[in-house]
């Protein structure tokens, strides 16, 4: 009688296990498609006052965030950019820089932030944008809108 070939434990899979593994792989691959919201809240300020607008990472970032690019368009007749602050924010220990692009009545502030060590993995304020509000006699409504947001190299995807 010929000898029986050896059985390998790896060859024995319970029925359906391969299907369950495939579903798990597809679910994990789908996590990379999740979008992380970056927001600026609606804010009311008295004329002639100042405001610090928080730019927030609204959702936890599953893969972590190590760099942020944010462009904010605003009405320069109603708001004057004063500066950028990260004290107490998720980017406090990061390198930050901002460039103001003046273009008539709508200016754009480009903010860049990056780190090599302090990865942001949770929701919170990235940094604050400080503005002075014009002392206008007429009621003014000025939009400060996020026009562009990039986290890392595009992963996770960001939505403003």
C-alpha cells in the first residue's frame, strides 16, 4: 500500500473563511477612501473687533495627518488678516507658514503646516487665523471660505 501524502495545516481552511478574509480586505481598502472634513465655523463679531477663526480637523484621521495645506478666501474690505496661531492646537509643534495673496476685494490666505514627528490622529483645532473686522457703519456679512484643503499627499482625502 502506498504511503499517504502528508497533510499541511495551512491547506485546511474552514468553509467560508476565504470569503470572510476577502470581505475584510475589501473593508480595510475602503477605509482609505474615507474623507476627513476640515471646517471653519460660522462666527459673529462686532464691527471694529477681532476674531480668531479656528480651522478644525472635524473628523479623526485614520492614517494620521503630517502636513496640511489650506487656502482661505476672504473679503478684504471687511476683514484684515492679522496673523496665524497654533498655540494649543494640533499643529502647535509643527512648522507653519502663511502667504497672503492680495487680489482686489477678495484675498486668499495660503497656510502650510508640516511635521516630522507629531502626527495628528484625532479631531481638533489645527490652528487659528486672526482677523480684524472693519468698523463699517453698514451691517456687513463677510465670507471666509476654505477654497482648497490638502492633507498629507492627498491621503486621507479632505473635504472643506
